[in-house]
């Protein structure tokens, strides 16, 4: 038999899932929940804490508990390696902050690659392990919405004057993929891995992530022949982002239907 506070939490989650308490609605007060379930205030508070840790409600002292509302940006994601994602604003429909003006900040660094990045880029112990990092932070409504980091082996920039454009803290005219081709490294293929993890304390603060919200991580490794030439890592709070993939020819209204889906309403 599960603890009483979990029974109450599951009961309230079922009410939320079935729409009896829609997003933004207030839950009954602690006193009312105590009366409904015939239990102590401490047990009710533990149940509400369970809902908070799962990202289902927000609790504010003096204001009670409300069902958390999620209105994520839906990205029309590309399923093809031909897509050049670096520093390009995603095709998206802003939700709760649709009237906010998005902006981005670009920073370029040259650093020694960590072990994980060095392994993906094929930089061995005897190689020059320095990488050019082009970090783009995208903001919406004053909050950091997405962080994208593109890693390039520093050795790519040594063979051609075009390499200076990769290290320049400016947007790349025509995109990074075109520049790499002009540098003699045409992109011939790539793979993508998309997953989720719980954020570190630093990431929670950086993105202003609330309790119970994971961080989506999208890694794309691009190749020129059998040589890795670029790793793009994109970090996105899962409560603010959705990815929409499509196949074949679809009428515009079909894509609009997909863009209007909110997985948090399911």
C-alpha cells in the first residue's frame, strides 16, 4: 500500500489530466483538501510537493496552488542533413510570449575540447585538441530560451584564409555549412541524437527552469567523408520547446494543425 500523500497526489493528478483542473486553475486550499481526504496538513503539503516536483503545479505562499500552464514553442524541425541549423532562428510559433521580441547573442571561443567533444570530433591524444566554439544564446521575453553550441576542430581553420570567418564573432554569411564547403570540407552526411536529462543547478539557474522540468539536448555531428567536421549541441528547456517532424508533401493547413498541438495538453 502506497503512502497516503502519494494516493492524494495521484488523485489530484488524475483530476488535472482529465481537465477538472485546467491549466491556470487553482487547486482546493489545504484546509479543503484536509477535509476531503480526512488527513493532516503535513500529508496534504507532502502531496502538493509531489505535484510540484513533477512540474504539475506551482505553489506560491499566500496564493495557494495553481495548475502549471505550458505553452511551448513548436519548431518545424528538419529531418534532413541538408539543414544548416547553426545560428538560424527556428521556424516556430511562440506561445505565451508570442508578442515578445526574440533576440540572440553570439560568442566565439577557442578552447581545449573536453573528452566527450574530442571523442566525437575524432581528436586523439596526440592531436591538437583545441576547438572553435560558436555559442549562440537565444532569448524570448527576457528569458534564455535556447543555447546552441557549435564545435569545430581548430585545425580546420589553419589551411585556408576562409578559416578566419569561423573564428570571427559575427554571423556567417550564407551559413556555416557553405563556409565549410568553401574551406574544402563539404558536408556529406550527419546524424542526430535527441534526448532529455534533468538540468544541473547551473542550468536550472541559467534557463530559469522550474521544478520537475527536464532539459532537451539535441546533438548533431556532421561529416565530410569520414571526417567529423562539426558538432552542434542545442539545449532547450522541455517546457518551452516541441519538435515537429513531417514527411512528404502536406498542405499548409496540415502543418498548421501540427504546429497547434501542445503535448502538455495530452
